[in-house]
C-alpha cells in the first residue's frame, strides 16, 4: 500500500477512565476515518498502518488501540466496553475540526463500530468489515480457538504472551446486545457491511444477518475470494470503502 506517513501520537481517556493509545494522520477537514482494529491487533501494526495510509488519501485518520490491546490500559471486554474507547476516538476527531466522522471497523472492531453508532451515535457513517452479527459463534475452527483464548485461563495467558492482549477474566455480566440486535438503531446514518466469501472466521450468514437487521441507508458488499479483516484487505478495497464514505449521506439528507 506504499509509504505510510508518521502518525501524531494521542493519549485519550474513556468515560470509565481507561487510557487509550491512539494516533492521528492529518487530512482535509471534511472527513476523518476512525480506524477500529480486530481482536489482538493494534493500530501500530503494519496492516493497520497501511490501511491508514490509504484512507489518508481521502481524509484524516484516527487509529486507536482498544482497551487491553497494545499500549492502551485496561482489559479487553471483546466488544462490550470498547464502545467507550471508540467514543473517545470519535471525540478526538471532532476536536480536531473534522466535519464528518466515519468509523471503519474490522472483525471485533466492526462489531464495536455497529454497537457504538447504535448506542452512542455522533458519527456520520459506519463501515463494518468481516464483523460478527452475533456473539458466541463457534461454527468455525478459528472461532473455537478464539473462544478458548477468551474463556480459559490458559488461553488468556497464551494470548497475553503471544500477542500482548490482556483479556478481562470475568466475562460479560450482563451480556451486551449483539450487533444484529442494535443495527436497526443506526439509521439514518449510512451503514456499509463488507464481508468476504472466503472468510475463515465468520461465514456470509453474519453479513446477511447484520444487513438484514439494519435499516436504510445501508449497503452490503460481498467480496469474492476475500478472507478476514485487516490482513486480507487490499488497497483497492480500502479505497473503494473510502470513496463510499465520501459519498454516503444520511437518508434525510438525500
């Protein structure tokens, strides 16, 4: 994806007082893309930095590490309290003068993007790439491994040692609303659901369930031979997403 510019480092704080590590790429004041990574990833990783570089051709970019990931504080709640992390990043984009904020999330980050837009609002468009529509999905081998990492003490230790991701040991209480349960609340903000037909983690049924639960304006892109999330994303796909975001407008503004 070419050279990746140097990001301005940011330290953000959430409503529940968790320190979030983030970075900012200045772009035109018109739009800022808030980049939300998947489970065990980080905005500092090459794949996310390359994506940020492509998005920066179209606007500003704020990337963040969710709680329990990378240099951020706290422990991962795997899609629950991460909506507060995303809200802090959206606020940082607003404070930098951007007129429109587009949240672009991958896998877990896509689920968080949907939930944040539905529960907190304050964004102008939402993109969910390779996102789960519902919780506790164990229908693929990779997702059975993810659940082992989350639910078992030995799994949490392994993920912390291998990826530096700290997972909250107590799980969810109560269980948060799943993305498909809240997707209908995003409207009139535009929603783009992107999913690959070669996704090894979540089959296409997740994309169809998420899209089906949403209301207009919404779009569903099924990408041929596309695998999962950040690692599989090509420069062409990211550029197409950015162009969609530039054109996307709430239903009331059409």
